[in-house]
C-alpha cells in the first residue's frame, strides 16, 4: 500500500478499519485500474473485493452501507470506492451474487470473470492472503463468453437510437468506447488491457479521432472529468459518432463470433 498515492492510501486505511469494526475481514484486494497500473486519482474507480469470515445478514449489510455513506460524507474520494463482499465459504461458487457497494448503491452481483482474471493477474493485496488460491480460476473460454454476452445483452441495446440521449454524457462516451476497445483485444487475444492501451486500440480501429482525443484529455489531461465549456453541438456530434462507432463495432465482433447478424440496424454507420 505504500506505493499508492497518499490520499488513496489514507482512504483505504480508513475503509479497512471501518469495515473491520463491522465484519471479520479475512482479506481485502484491489483489482481494476489500481491492479493494472492505470489508476488516475479522482478519475478511476477503486475496485475492491473484501473476503469476510461470516454470512452477511440484513443487519450487517445495513452497517456496511452506513460505513460507505459516512466515508463519502467525510472523504469525497470515497465516492469512487466500490466493494464486493464475499463470505469465505462462498468463494467456490463463481456465479453467486454477493452484496456490493458501487455508484452510491447497495445491491447484489457476482464477482465477474473479468474481475477474477484481474485479481489473478495482479491483485493489490491490501489485507490478508492473495486471492490466487482462494477464488476459482477463469478459463479463456469463460472470459470470452462473458465478454461476448455483455456486449450482446447490455452494450448493443445501449447503442440503439432510443438510448441516444445517454451518449450526450461524458461517462457513456468514455465507457462505451473504452469497453468496446478492451473487449476487442480480449476476444482477439485473451489479454486484458488498460484504458490507456484501449485508447491506442481505438486509434488502430479507426475510431473518430476527435472523440478519442476528447476521452484522452479528460482521463489523462489536466482538465476535470466534466468539461462544461464544450458546446451542445459538439456534445451532439460526439454522441452520434461514438454511439454509431461502438454499435457498428460490436455488431461486427458478435457476427465474427457467430452470435449475431453482421448487418447493423438502419440507424448505424461508421461515424468519422
């Protein structure tokens, strides 16, 4: 933990102490950008998995929700902290949904094959043993099947014309473009890449240059995440270019994997 930025180290130390007061903490691991070496303070999420020594009854879950709410009130950076809670006896069931705090909400979801592969490749161990011998491994087939399913069932519908307004927001442009690029590499080679590497992949795929540079500026430049100075016309053009590029790209990826027709719907076309 000593290699982490000071404000991140302070947040994680406080978080570890706070959850230990609620549940027996066996291990705490970071994956995502922090594990892959692409973490940007205030721009990246802090993706954590906590292995706990007890089942989380409703009362314990409410206490953990309160921990996250207090932490956000005291430390604004905590709004980027996401954590899944796995009871120690449930680690062998990869499909089981677990209590999770993310995006200011408490819900249940599995620890995905992507997250488990990130943990296997280079988890930042914040407390306890390594996840390598405690979590089920992820085969290449499981990883690519999961990614293909996410593209088909979630991301392709989000690129439909009925969802066009979502793409006026920075977060949807960033996530849509970067997720597509990262998925392209994993489906092609089995590798997981960082968001920075995904920008290079987008360029090689012929993505709209202005959109790629816009993402790069907000993620790695000196400006904040939300640039309120850009015009509504630019946001509209960016939304159309990003959405059409991602929709066409996903349709092609799925067709090559035999999951869907290669013919995009009438509202698409590779935007430049």
